[in-house]
């Protein structure tokens, strides 16, 4: 894998790892093949439009809103 590009498959794998809440950003970066979090964070931002921490927060908020809406809707 190119260290400068976060291929789509690896990006989604990293996102899944982060969503479990069991892995930090640095863990996910290393698991998908990055030696440093800086290039991982840049490519994650490029691919998903937000850095990993903010992306996770936005996804969790969306899930929470959806869950609350479905319970009361």
C-alpha cells in the first residue's frame, strides 16, 4: 500500500475500527499500514471530509439522533 494514499478499502476498515470504540486513531493507522498518524489523518480527512475524531463524533451523534427518532417515531 502506498504510504501517501489511504485506499478506499483501508479507509473503510480504519473507520470500522474506530467506530467500535476499541481502537484509538493511532491503532487504526498502524493496523491499516501507516507508520505515523500524521499522514493517516491527512488522508482520512481527504477521504471522509473530517479528521477521525470529528468523524467519529458526527457518526455517533447521527446514530444517537436516529435511534431516538426511531424510538419516539
